[in-house]
C-alpha cells in the first residue's frame, strides 16, 4: 500500500506539472471544448442535482459547463470545505453570491441549502483509461462519496481533466472508487454503467 501511495504522489506531481505548463489561452480553448462535449453528452432528467466546482490554479474552467447544465434543467451545487475532513454541497443558483470557503476555494455561504448530488463533476490530478483517479491528496471527495454511498445514494462520478493528465495506469487502493466517466477536451468517455437512478446507462459502455 505504501508503494501505491508513493506512486500516486509521483504521478500527481508529474501530471499537475503538465497541466500547469498549458498556457492560459490553451486552457481556455480546451475548457470550451469540454463545455461543448459535456453540455451535449451528459445525460440527466430535469431537476437532477449536479455538483460542479469553481476552478482553482490551472484547472479547467467549468463555469461555462455549469451554466449549460443549469440551462438544461440541472440543479447546481458547489462543494464547500467545512473542515479538513468534511465537504458539503450547497445550492448554487445563477445569482448566488460566492464566499471564500477554505483551501483556496469559493462557494455559497452558510444560508444556502445543502443537497445530495446525483452527479458529481470531480476535479483530479491524474486519471487512467480504467476510470481510476488521483485527487489532490486531501481525500475530501473520497470521504464525500463514501458518505453518499452510506446513505444509499449512488452518484454518477464524472472526472474533469485535460488529456495531458492521463497516464497508462493508476494504482488502485481498497478505498478508491472508480469514475464512471471522464470529460476532457477530446470528449466524454464512459468507463462503466452508473448504478444511479439517473438515466445515464444508455451512454455507458
């Protein structure tokens, strides 16, 4: 297990450096391509609760994609870091003011409604062709997904990354939950059929 963790750390440094090396213009162009693919390709019925995220550092700009999913009838939420162990998902309307929410992130304030997402757009540092991912090391999404599973919910997990963040293989540890799909500038790629009630199975392999 220690070797797997060390390899994940190495891959994280390597692939984040590749992402950081993209110019702002390249990231903008690739983010817009992701918006086109995601807006058309992510299947969901109206009122589905979708967790997006506000981009930090060199992440893809997900704001246009969130706008497009909201226009299709999705109910957007944003993850908010409560402490080092916990994130919750607060309702994010078009006019919701954002505040600083820790770890360099922004999100809705404490008066926003907390909702459990049906679809999670998951930021990450590394992914492979089997749907395994490496996060940023804090484990926030791992714990949030585990809590949703404990409540009997099966959210659709869609990673958000650039093509340059893909590697041949990510070592999987027992606590790792694979992604159902990955969205990059090249398109939306499905790895497995979600167990969720969201009707995404028709798009999955």
